[in-house]
């Protein structure tokens, strides 16, 4: 019998009975061929690889992260709850020590879902990684978490949720936002006033290949993780950087993904996007599972690799080398981006957010208390083109008394008559309210 | 009249069944020579019976399992082609294993042609080793058997027997396909000898009726038809017990079936008369296979298990058997000695059994009776712990659709059916330990032989249709056809139904007893660039394990 070097949990939920719409890429068939490949490889027979049953996440699990408008039920389907629940199963498996690492091969994805949810953005309704991380923090007392998002699209939802959190290092590697949805994720997006440098964006040029991704990993991401010293590393393992992917322009491979995973050694990997369901996903997923289990992945290869994969051109290599040098300067050697803010200063910002899938426009007004001791009190007023108007207050888990007091005050003073709903997310007490 | 014969590790059980039910049962010690044991058991059974009255007979055999465990597998070469994934060298089996270039993808499309030169070269190397048997397996051959058929065609004149991977099972699992194909080739000669010998033996006794072998899935296959799939007849003992319990008890509701023997206790679950099947194939010796099997678990706990008192005074029963019970001349006390002490059965040397209990009891300040009672209670509790663990395992199997998650039917057993030699003595203890009502059917001691006798022929096929490619494949039945773009789920169903009928009849099924069940039915729209380009249909159809109609027509009189 073949044995895995590392005990690995696999949570497979292909949601064979759910699609966004009858002909949408996020469809029933999406993980069908992945399942075929995983079964045919016999990966589930390997000693040390253990498959877990999914469960449904509860609305309570969502409330640790999101302000759902008008409520959780309206913006989720069963499928979202099970997809998020699959991540919770992965978390339990790893944190209880049953396995050394786990891969939640679930759909639908979540990394475009922001803190406030009015509907579906970029195929995502709720942020399954964030729901998992906040569950872990509450249940297992973990504080410092790093997320490495290797989906081809900028993980703008996850970035939004952790923008102000200095305890979460969010690193997104993606195709340059000037050439792809959602059009964000530039180097200068590096975290809010209280969490400067805890958001790191690595926009790569179209055509980036195995060499480029692994260079970025070895030269920048690994040293950055070493510097941050997370207790837990999560990989948002989107697979649309693949050279066969129909909706992106990158040039990554199954073996590349496997190598990346083997070097990154995430505690938990969560599937995100990836729509080359026949000629990329089966091989990438097999590669990731094998890499997590510590197995030799040198035989993992797309059948069309030799014919269609073109090594990364020299000009792209050069571009990436320069980019990495710049990133190193910014994030590894001190942090020249850092702006000094006065303790107690209230910083406001206005934002417009577009929900492409559901065609919703959202306007946000955000208030943050600058704080040197915690992630800061946060309030958001949000109005959607559907006519919903809400006031939401977030008290971070390790909030200082000053921030907590001011946040509670904001919540108390918000005039009920001006809003459809008032939300309070008090992570200190674990209280999540809506009136 | 129906004859059932189940070869167990220590005893071979035989029953005869007529229109009134079981009217004869006997036990014969299992010897080293399987055929001698068989002849002996038949001699005993057929005294005073007119063999021409026998209309049907089923045997279980340990031939394949013994051959695997004793290292008697014939030298067999393997020619394998893989494509991307795990290093195919990891699946090496047998003395002459060769990987050749060639690749089919998960849809069965050729990604790389098979390298003919490499195949011929491998074939030469196998022959140079003096090997006459070969197994041919390619990855995803169940989606498209073309490469296996091609390789087979190139080497067919070089070998006396060729086993092909896609015929083994429609399930996706390349490593298991390799081992199962290997075993089918490596056991071919032995199995042929065995079936011929059985035919001679029963011929000598003028037994002319249809004869069957029991399979680990609780179904049967015609003796002659089993020739090419010997691995499929290995290790059917636990299935015999389940089918016996099903026949004798009916197993209504959610029943746990416990077969308590001398050395082990086997457990399984029957839901409203249908036994649960294992998700993957059975394990044969060190080989993970694709051989379909009932879901059973065996623990080292039985009437003859060793009793120990641990340092802290706790009782420990099993998992080993260290010789006979004290009542039968052994040195180590066993639960059987406890039953004898409590006068639950009157066998062997009762005094010796009581002395043994006494010896255990004194340091604990107990009487022999109390000790014996504690032993049985503890044994039952240990069995109950394992049963609950087994149920937990069943209830944790993965779910892949929202429907399944929402429906989430947890299996909660509502009764326990207990069979095996010491069933009546243990039943009350086990029922209490599980907190469930229990039943001990008549003929509990030979339930396995009853199960073998009355199990119906089973069969399974897997259909995959891809309307974009215009193909349908049923690997187990070697069906590959072109289909039109409007090929529907209904078309798939009727094709599958036709094929499984044919296959079951070929395996010796009774045409009036073809209980066909769809075990899996999925249809996916294939979406390419925001439009539907075809349908992917997957269908699994089977004739599930069950009891032949003759048994159900018997007069309900099993009390004789
Ligand atoms: Zn993406
Ligand atoms: Zn603060």
C-alpha cells in the first residue's frame, strides 16, 4: 500500500446539483472530471489520505465575518453553506490534529465576497476562507493567520475583510488588474491605517509561467511568511492561472501548482476559481492533493503539456524580477509605504462596489478609529441599488477598550429610522446582532 | 432441493433445503485440502439423499484467498500504460511488470497513442521469463477500452491467457484495476483446476443441477462462468453469513447482523432487507481490489477468544485465540468456558471450565458464576463498542450533492440479528450491551451455508455516455457504441437494462428473478463557453444481493 508522507484530509464537495445558472461556468459539471481523475488515480486508497464528510455551515458562522443584507438566508443557498461548511470540516480536521493538512475541494468559491454582502460578486456570495478563519480563531484561539491567494483573480473580497486586521497577512498573487476582473490588487493596496503591510498584492503580467510563479514564491512570499510568523497558513487555491483556462491569460501548470503547494506547505488549502474543467482542474487538483500528502508529483502533467505549454518569455521574466525587487523593498526591508496616523484619529473613506453577477451597485461610507493597540473600531454605512440601507459596526476580536467603547457608541447612536437594519459584530464578546 | 456449502476457516457447513425450508445441516472440519474437505462434506450430506433431487447448489470457496495468502499465485506478466498522475511504477505487481507509453484522458480520449514497439518489447521480456499469463491495464480503460484491446491484439499469440482491466469493473481506480486484473490472470489456472475438480467431484455424486459460487457481494455466479474472474469469488465467507441472516430472519428495518464465531465476530448492516455494500472493493491478502463486496467488519472476538486479567484488574477478551477452551483441553480460559460454567450450554468438560473461571475469580474476590457472567458481559460490551464504531464509520461516508446533505439519512440500527455457533448464549448479553432488541433465527449455527444456498446471481454494470463525443461505453460488458446527440437518460436506461439482463443470464441468473436496481444516475450538461454542447450521462445498474424466490415460497417451517 502506498503511504502519504503527511497525513492529509480531503473534503470533496462537487455540488453535483448546483449551478449559478444553466449555462454559467460555475456549474454542476465543474468538478466532475476532477472527481474522475482523483478516483482513477486511487488517491483515496493512499494510507494517510482521509476523506471527510461535509457539513452545512450555520448562519452564526457567517455572522462572524459578514454583514448580509437583508439577511444570510437571502444571499446564500444551501450550496454556499455546504461549501463553507466543508472548510470548517477541514479546519477541525487540522486543528484537532487528525491530519497535518487538509484540502477543501469545494464549490462554489468565495474570495470575491466582501464584508458586506448584498449578492453575488465574481461567482462568490460568502467568503469561505474568512468564515473558516474566524471559526478557527473563535474555537481554537489562533491569532496570526496568513492567507496566500493563488487564484488568477485578485482576492478582493478577502482583502476587504482583512484590510484593517494586522493579525492576518493577506497575500494575493494574480493576473494584473489592468487586464482582468476585478481590476484591483495593485502594489499600493497594502492594508488600512492599522494594518499597513498586512495586505500584499502581487500583480503578475499575462503570460507568467512556472518560472515566474515559483520565483515570486521563493524570493518573496516565503521570506515574507517567515517574517510574519503565522500560526496557520491558508492557501486560496484557485486554479485559473492555468495555461488552459478559458477566462484568464496566465501560463501556469499542474506541476507548477503542485510544486508551489509543496513549498508553501499550507495547513489548509481551499479551492477557489478554475474553469478549465477538463484539461486543467483534474491535473491541478491531483497535483495539489499529492503535494499536500508529501508525494512525488513529477509525473503530474496535462496530456497537452508538451504540445501547448510555452515556457515563460524572457521579457516577462525580467518584468517579474523587477517587480519582486520592488516588493522586497516595500515589504521585507522595513515598510516605506507606512503612513503615521494619530492614535484615536477617525479616518473615513467612501467606496463604490459593483456586483457583476447580480448587477448590484453598492455605496459604502466607512469610519475607522486609528489605533496602535488593535485593529480599530470600524463602522460601515452601505446602500445598494436594490434600495437597502444599512449601518454596520465591527469590533475586532482583540479590540482595545477605547476602540470597543467608541464602536459601541457608534452603534448606539445610529438612528434606527435612517436605516433598514443596524448590525453589530462584537468579536470580543462573540455577539452578532441585527435590528 | 437446494444444497448450500460454506467453507470456513475451521468448519465447513452444509445445508439442504426443500420446499419446507432447511431440513438438514452438518459441520465438517475444514482440512488443508479444500477438495477433500468438499468431498467429505458432500459425502456426509448426501447419505440417504437422491442426488437427482438436487436442483441447485452453491459453494463458497477459500481457494483464491488461500492461494494469495500461501503465495501460490502463478507467475503473471503485466503490461500497463498510465499517462499523468502517480508514478505507475508504484503499482508494480508480479514478477514481470512493464509500463509502456500511451495515454487516455478522463473522457477516454487518446492523449498519446500506445507505443507498439514498447508493448512487443514488454511481451518478449515477459515470455523470456517463461510466463504464459498476462494482464493488460490502461488508465481510464473503463472510459475507452481501445488501448487495452489494441495491446491484447498485438500480444494475443504470445500468451495462454490474457486478462483485461476494463472487464473487471466499471469503477474508476487504476491501481485497483491493476491488482484485480493481475489476480484474475494469476489465479486463472488454479481456479480452472478447482472448478474442474469440483465438477468431477459432484459429477461422481451424480449431481447434475446448476452449480454456483458465492461472491463477496452476497451474490452468486455460475461455477463455469466464474472462470475468467476468479478474484471475484474470493473471501465470500462474511457475505454468506449476511445472506443467511437475511434469508432466515428477513432483516426488516435497520438491522445489524452479527456472526459470532470461535475466533472472530463479523458485523454488517442490512437496511430493509438490502445489505450495505462497501464503497470500494474488497482487500484480498495485501491487495486492494475492485471486487465488489458487502460492507463487513471483522474483530478478534469470539467464543474461543483468550481471556486475560490485566494488571489493573480489568478484563480483556481477545483479540487472539490461543487454542481450545479449557473445557476442550486448552490452557487459556475463554468465553465458551464461561458459558459452560453458567450452564448456558452443556458441552466439553464442565468441571474444567468451572475451575478455570474459579481461578480467574479468586484474585478478584468473585465467585466462578459471577466471573463467568462478567466475562460474557465484557465480551458483549466490547462487541458493542466495535459495532458503534462501525456504524459511526458508515455514517461518516462523504456526500457529494446538496440533496444528500439535506437528506442526510444517518443509519440508526433498530435491532440486531445474531447468528453463529454461540449466538443464543451471547444474544441476551449483546442485546443489552447495544441497547437493542435482538433476534436469533433458527439454524443460526449454519446460517452461512443457508446464505450461500439461497443467494441470487448478482451483476453490475456502469454506463457512461458523452453526447458531445457521441459515444457510450459499458466496460464490464464490452459495449462501445456510437450515439446520436439526442441520446437521453431514458435511452441510457433502456440500453443498460438490456445489457445487464444479458450479463446476468450469462452468469446463470434465473430469468424470473432479475431484480434490477439503478444504483447511480447522473446527467450533466456539458457547458463550453456559456452554452450547452452536450450531455454526460452516468448510470450504474445492478442486480442487488437478494434471496432466490424458491426460498421465499417455502412453507414457513424452519423449526424442524
Ligand atoms: Zn479566479
Ligand atoms: Zn484599539
